[in-house]
C-alpha cells in the first residue's frame, strides 16, 4: 500500500504544504499531524519524530490508538511491502520519545532565560503580563493550580491573547528540565524556545488525548 504525498496550496499564498497519507485511516494530513516511521538497521520499525532519518517513511496519525492499530493490523509491513518487526511496546515508546522531546525543549527555554519558578515569582510575572505559557506538574494541588490559572487567564483576556496552560509533565520531569528540585509550577515568557516547547508539548497532548494543539490552546502563535 503505497504512501502518497500531495501538495496543498494555502489560499492566498504561494507556500505549499505537503500532505501525507496515514497508513491506518488513509486520511491525508500535514506532517505535523502525523508521526513518521522508518525501518531501523535491525529490521525493526522505529519512530522518526524529527522526520530526518534516511529511508522510506510511512506515516501514522499522531495519536496513540492509531499507532496501536497500525501495529495490530500489520500496516507497517503492508506499506513497506516486506516483513518488519514491530516492538510490542511501540505506542509506549512513541509517548516516551514525545515526552523526552518536550522535556528537552523546556530545558532549552530555561537556558534561554525564559523560565520562572516559585509561586510568588510566577504570580508577579503574570501580573506584569510577561507570562506566555503557564506550566503545572501533574501532581500539583488543585487550589494552587486554580489560583494561578484564573489570574493568568484574566490577564491574557485583558491583553487579548491566548493563555496556554500545560499539564502534561510530572513534577519530576519539570524539575529535570529546569535544573531545580520540586518544580510544581513554572511560567515561560515569550520567545522562540517557548514556541518550540509549546509545539513539542502539544504533540504529547494530541498523542495522549487526540486533542489537537490548536484545540487544546497549545498551538504556537
């Protein structure tokens, strides 16, 4: 089953975006909404999240059920027209790699000086209008989360801009990325590294829930 690429021209612009076909749903989508897989040197299918590995790629909708279904249906072998090994934990492997990329992106935002931690400092940054994204560890207490979220959303509403709120990472993962212990809440100011982080964590959200980055409020702007 061949994987076809088509070109869709955006209205009113010369730019063209390539479309790829999901081997499970047969829907044609932009690469950002799919995950590319290639055959590794050991004859095993591997995810190519950066879309840079050499060799013929096959594409799957970037959601856990679609990856699991591709493995169950032996869709990788049919698309590549040869036998190929599929690890039984492939859906989990993809999620781990997506989370790893999000952690690395958060670390880069921190190195760029865009991260703020500490409840009081985050409150002050929100009040100053300098917060572009708010992060909470999955274990964060509901009262603290609610307090920061309400203030962040109110300020962003007054400024007429989105209020991205991230809950995809654990406290341990946030602490690792930011090089501090017990980071429960964090804030990011605007910058290229923050945009990159929102792109990466949006992929995690979509993979886990099927909710697109734009619908979840995490799409880069």
